[in-house]
C-alpha cells in the first residue's frame, strides 16, 4: 500500500500464502489521501481536500481492519480501538514488518476505556451499525469543538442510517464524492449535543422452542451477530445439543453471545466451559450471558478467551467443541475461518473427543471434516441447516 508516509507490505492475520484478500481497501487509501491532502483537483474544489489534516494531539483510529491506517500513521502515535483480536495481531505484525515502534498501550479493544480527549477521530465504518453506534457513544465525550472526525467505508457500507448515527451522536455530517467505490464521512462535533449513554448491551430470553436454551437469558454487546434475537442456526443446534458428563471440558468456539456454552454448563454444572471468539465484544457478551444464567451455581466454571480459533488451547485437552462458524470476513465470503476452527478443534480434542458443527447445508462442511477427521456423520438436519459430528480417533 503506497501512501504519503511510505509504502507498506501489509498482510492479514494469520498470514496464509493462499489468502488472496488484501489487508487494506480503497476506503483506507481514500482516507489516507485525504489526510495527506493528496486528493485530486476535483475533490479540492469541493472543499474536501487540498490541504493536509493536522494530525496533532491524540489521534484515535476506530475499526482499523488489519492495521493499515495505524501502520501508515505510526509517526503520529495513533490510538487504535478494535473489536478484533485478529486485527490487533495483524497490526502488531504489520508494524513490526515495517520496522515501526509498537506501543501496546496504544492498541486498545472496544472493551477498554477510550482516551479522555480525542483531537482526530478516524473511523473505518464497520459492518455492524450497532457497533458503530456503541463506539460513537463511548468516544463522543472525548471529542471537543476542534476535533476532526472523518469516517471512511466502501459505498456499499455507508447508508443513510450510518450518516444519521454520526449526525445524532457527533454533530453535523456530510459525505464526500465517491472514489473507487469508497466514500468519506465528515462530521463536526457539536459540544451541545447530548446523545445520552450507549443503549448496549441488550438482552432477551430464549423462547420455549430453543431446546436446551429455552428460558435462558442471552446478553448481547453491540456488534454481536443476531443481537436482537436468537439466530436460527444456533437455535437448531440447541435443539440437538450433545450431552456432556462429569468434569468434561467443553469449548464454545466462535461463541458469540455464549448461549451454546452456557446451555451446556446449565445442563452439566460439573463441566468446565471455555468460550472463545476473536471479537472482544463477543467474549464480553459470553461472560455476561454465563453470569446471568449461572449466578446461583457457585460451582459453575468457565474461561473466556479472545483469540484465533483454538491456537492457544493445549493439545488433546478438550472433550467437546460446539461450533457455529461464520462464513464471512467483513464483506468477503470465505470458509477460511471455519477451516481454522476445524483444524484447531481437532488439535485440541482428546482421542474420542467430538466436534459438533452447525452450518447451512450448501456450505459443504462435511467434505472438510471428513478430510480432517477421517469421519463425519449427520447428527440432525432440516431444509436449511445440517449438524455434523466429527470424532477425533487418535
């Protein structure tokens, strides 16, 4: 990625030579050109470019997907705020590759307290409108009348509702012209604006047709998949949730709000459940969901881990893995995440341990699982979903 600050060799995390997806987008490049004053004459005539943006004081970068913005602006010591463990690891790797200093104290998660004062706020618009809402609410108190606020995203990611959030929470908002299918958002902080506290987290009680989850409370922080209701894939797996016995070690892999692992813990209070997700919002949701449903059971045991699949799990230490894998990485459709989850599950399972996966029938997970485990069976299916069971034999 070539910028006014230099050219950078950027990769996603984990690095995979088979991964052909870029670690930066036209939206990142457009924002960096704007900050450097390198937009073309047409943009300058529209009042959107021509002069560099003074990157003085505290620069905060929210939602930097693979560290492209943080790496390019490293000389200005930006504070990165991300919901993604993978994005944080990619940022560390990209900074190191460029020979740039790494300050871990300036790499924050969405669960950390934002800086008290933000002079320049750069926002890579996330896929989740709720996550954007939550983050703007959390950062708005740090803005002042002189703060510069610029958002960026692809045209398909910026909607009227996106602009309305900036307008309601930050202040008067407008957009740029589109360039390479990307657009910028300019918002002027209004100190008189009082948007109130973030409306997140939210919770709901699972309906009676939710199998082992019926009657449980799901707590959802902003950005969690299906935060307003139970998604139908998880509901189907709850209706066919495998039993564990004794002090089994159960993993809710890609846990989201943690309702699968919580249901397993409620069904077997002697089990130890580990909740794993690469989203810090998801891990916080799982912790809140588990607490809401096991508060009266002092024996309930759980660990909560923000990480990449099961790479941090000791080998042959798990009895049961429950998994509803995503098949998107931001806007890209890919099974790379599911494959990493399956490989990690096999490595973590004890001989005789089982991986239970729910997914859309058309995704063909059975082919991957059969190749990896040497066996796979259909535990349940309906017109839309299939639940697959794979056993580690040795």
